[in-house]
């Protein structure tokens, strides 16, 4: 934590979404640990079975439903950009 730059934690985002449709992207945002139990990516729309949640955030999702859809829409633009550059 005391180091400013700690390297890359994930592959390039455009490549990560290249072969995923909206439903697949949504599922990964909602609960990435369903697909990879060892992921460090949080579940953005779950409130149960979470670890180390601060008391003031207990029972709340990180993103609301509209925000999830906004992220999916953004990721789909990366997907489209990836497809058009091929």
C-alpha cells in the first residue's frame, strides 16, 4: 500500500471484454467470484457472503442497477471498438 504503482492487476480491459456479450459482462460485474473463486474483483451487486465489509457499508451494493447497466454499456463500446479494429 505504501508503493504508489504496484503493477498490473488485470489484463487490458478491451481484450478482456472482446468475446463477451451484455449478459456475460453483466454476470461478471454482478459476481465475478462465480466464474473465478480466487478473483480479487468485488461483487458489485451483492450484499451477502462478503468479507471484511465496513459496518457503514453493510447491506449495500457497490453499484446500483442503473450503474451496472452503464458499466455494461461502456464495456460494450470497448468490445465494438475491438471488433472494428480487426
